[in-house]
C-alpha cells in the first residue's frame, strides 16, 4: 500500500520542463569563471576546453550558448559560495568537480577531465631532496595541507608564487627546479613549454572535472549526457583536447619515485 501510494503521489508532482525551457528560449545559459586556463580562456579564438564543450552541446541541442561569468568560480570548489541561481544559468562549468560537496548541491554530468596536484619538470630530476620548487595554488579546494606535508617530507625548498606566469618564469630562468600546481594548469604549462608533467601521489587527492546541473532538471541532464556521449563517440571531445595541446600526464611522478623510505 505504501508503494502504491507513492506511485500515485508521483503523478501529482510538477512536470520537469527543464529541457523544454532551454529549447523554447533558444539559449543555453552557462555560468563560468572569468578565466581559468585551459578550461576558460578570455580569447575568442581559444575560449577554453569547457567553453568549447558547452558550445558543442549547445549546437547539438540546436540552441545558442550564452556565458555568464562569475568571479567567485575558480576561487572555491564549493558551489554554495558561488551565489549562482537558475535564472543565471542552466549549467555550470570551468572548474566544477564531482566532489561530495558538489553532489550535495548539484547534479553532475560524466567527467571529461581529472584534476589534483601535479608537478612540472623542465629537466629530469633524480630526486626532489634539496630541490627548489615553485608552488602556485591555482583553483582552490585541493588539499594544500597534505601537499605541504608531502613536499616538506621530501626535503624541498618551496616558494609560493602569485600567478602561473610567475611560476613559468621561475622555471624558465632556473629559479625553480620544478613547479607544483593544479593538474590542468600544470598540463597547460607543460604543453606550452614542452616540459614533462606528472601526477603527484594519488593520496593527495584526485577530482573528476564535470559540468554541473541543477538538481531536479532530469530531462535537461539526460539531453546533456546524451550529447556528451555522442560528441565523444564522434571524436569531438578529443579534438577539443588536441586543440589546446595540453600535455599528456603520466600516472607516476618519476622524480618522486626515490622519495621517502623508497
């Protein structure tokens, strides 16, 4: 009887019109940070991986993409702090990760990238012991305490920098033997400079990068997921990655292998 009652109650729920609303308006509104290379780039020719994915989804749905920039995104992993609303956007991108916090607030599409801490190395290192390492936090929300402990245990001398450009300059001039930052930015830096990039140990945290959708927007979510799958099968997602030349990232940090107790 309880199950039967629930089935009857479902018939009285308001219909999910989320997909109809996007299609009838002819616009896919998306909230993204002001910039976060390589996901969001203030450049019309190369607007960023997530922006190009959103554009491909919008084209597949037959609507126009409209970006709503939000300076709070990209500084904080917690979507509750972004102060975004349904009126501003139907989808969120440019640094949304499928964490427990995110899933308590948003639905998420299947991941298209992964982030965490990574190391950029211009030249081969046998060890990090005694090496100078430049650190740029990039997107916040990653576990900086565990990273600090890890680098300290390896005997590194760490210098915090305020921008990715400062990190790159330090690596180019030899001020730093290696650079540590968020993995997507690390891959972009390595690809631009033909350097090596590798994950730091997995216990420091890995996070799937996704598109965020509002809870309850099931018809819209199904359409986005279906579109992403079609784009991946057609090779469009890989083509977007190739367009940005982000370096392939290795599963094991070569310079970090001899560290600690071996």
